[in-house]
C-alpha cells in the first residue's frame, strides 16, 4: 500500500515577510501581487518534484474565504477578513493530522506550538527556501 500523501501547509504572507527578496516586492503596494506570484511559482516546483500536496494560505480575502485549486496542483486559500491564515492552518491540522502526514511552514511561534501539539510537523520559512531550491535544482537536472 502506498504511503499517504503528505500535505504541506504554508502561511503565505508569513513566508513572504521571511524571504528578503519577496519582502522587498511586498513593501510596494503595486508590486505585492508579484511577491505572491513568485512564492506560488517556487512552491509549485516543490510540489511537482516532491509529490507533496501544497496548500498556501493567505490572509486578507475581501469577501469571505475563497479557495483556488489548480488541476493536480496547488491549493490556494484566501482567509476572509475575520479569520487569519494561522486560524485556517490550525483548523486544517486539527481536522486532518490524525489521518495524514502534515507539515506546516510558519515563523509564528504560537502556530508552531499549536500544530506540534496536534500532531503535525513544523518547518521554518528558511527550511522551505532550502526545499524549494533543491526542487528547482532537481527540476533543472531532469530537464537537462
């Protein structure tokens, strides 16, 4: 029987604020979308090369929580104005960590403590960067 699919839950804005090149883009209101696009591109490569299901959660939908799901690709969730990405991630871990392997990327210490107590693994934004870089190298090697 194959191993269960591992889910990687990412606090999108938390990672954007942790990676200097994305933070620079995000500081300029007219370029914020470019930081999100670059993060999504990098984690898409990670998903493609690792086989993990990647779920990126962003704060700040204008009207209610909404979700985008790429065919066989990323799942992107935008939290409604009354909810945070942290809350959504913690709820997902509480609901599913007993059934399937889950990893969470966040620099928030409270999120780390909560998800660890619920049975998920924690990954720092810096570790995510390393995973993404390794996936990109692996992808370039396969294409060469």
